[in-house]
C-alpha cells in the first residue's frame, strides 16, 4: 500500500530562545523552557499549508481605526521602522502548537486575574502599581514623557497591524480559546507588548541600572498575552522590536530631547540608593517608600 512520504519536522525546542523568554528571573520564561523540554519533540511534519488569509478589514473595531486616522503626535506618520515581517506557515503552526499546549497548563486563577487587570490598565500605570515609578503628582514631567511615548507606540503598532493583517491565534485554531475577548484588530505586532516595552525602554534610558527590572515587568505582561490566547510569541518579539526602535526615534525629536534629563533627575530623586523603588520624603525629613500608588 502506498504511503505518503513525510519529511522530518523541525524541533520547536531548537527555537525556544526565539520566544520572549530571555529575561533572567522571569518565572514564565522558566516555565516555558521546562514545558518545551517536556512536551515538544520532533515527529513527522504536517503537509506545508498555504499562508492563512489576512485579517478582514470588516472586523476592525471603530476605536483603533479612529486612532489610525488621527495619526501620531510627534513622529512622522511615514517613518519606516523596518520591522521584521510575521513568520511563515510552518513557524506559525509551531506557535499554534505551543499556544494550544500552554493554554491548559499556565492559565491558573492568578494568571487569569492578572491578564484581565493588565488588559484594562494604562501601560504607565502598570509600572506605578508595581512600585517602580513615583506618582504623577510627584513626577509630572516623567509621566508626560512616558504617556507621550505610550501614545506614539499605540499609533505605530496599529499602523503595522494594518500593514501585516495577521489573523489572531484563535481565528486559526479556535480550540486554543482566550481568557479575554479577542481584540478587534490584527495580531501582529502585539499592542500590549509594544506599549509596555516602550515605557520600559524609556525608563531604562533614564535609569539604566534598573533596566532589567523594567524590562522584566514588560516581558511578564507581554507573555501573559500569549497565555491569554490573543497573541503569538512572534507578535511579542515584534512588539519588543518596534518599541526599541520607537523609543530611539522619540528621543531624537528636538522637543523631547530636552525632557529626559529633568525627568531623569526627578526619577533618581525618588529612588532608594542602589535600588529601583521610588520613595518620598516623610514629614520628619526621613525617607519612606512611595505611598500614593
């Protein structure tokens, strides 16, 4: 009896380090690495599939389309960040296998609660809630800079989403399911990853010794969007890439170039020596941790 020839399938484990799991001390990254080792082997390859259809324009929600029409605030709308394109069909299938695997293993109650909270939260507020930046009242210039960065990120990530029109994971494989309602715009790049990484990278430019702390928070938020079922790992990587390039571009704008120094001084003035946690001056002249979070 004739049997269809199969080709060796590439091991997803060999590409594990291409996921966002590169932040030391990240609990999700540690779990990802372990689960890859335990679950993903090399077997016969699926027949190579034709590229999936693009995200339909008719499914876009009005809000993101309005933001696209408004354009950016300080950068040129035509700036080319030379973003890497989405992966091909085989890597997309590998990513779907991975997402289907983790949805039954990493969606514990605590992670689900965090996913819901982070979906509703402002990107800058996430760093405040984590105790990593002072309050708006304490450092208004810092907040102005971070919110401006986040707004620019929100426009350019939507522009790239429109360009690539990648379907969401659940549109390609419904059994993955999602913890939250699937957003009404394309998947690539991840908007949450782009915005939270943009804030983290800006903070890292202001206070480089705390960069690993800021970026670890961004990685946690971004990876939970994958656990939620609304993004591929490559969406996250692309969001991080876009955020880094966007922050560089923002800091080159003349009006912005004058802001980081005073913002940096305000940030440093409210950080414990040798740590990354904000503090305020108590009435008796001593120092205490920021209490207005």
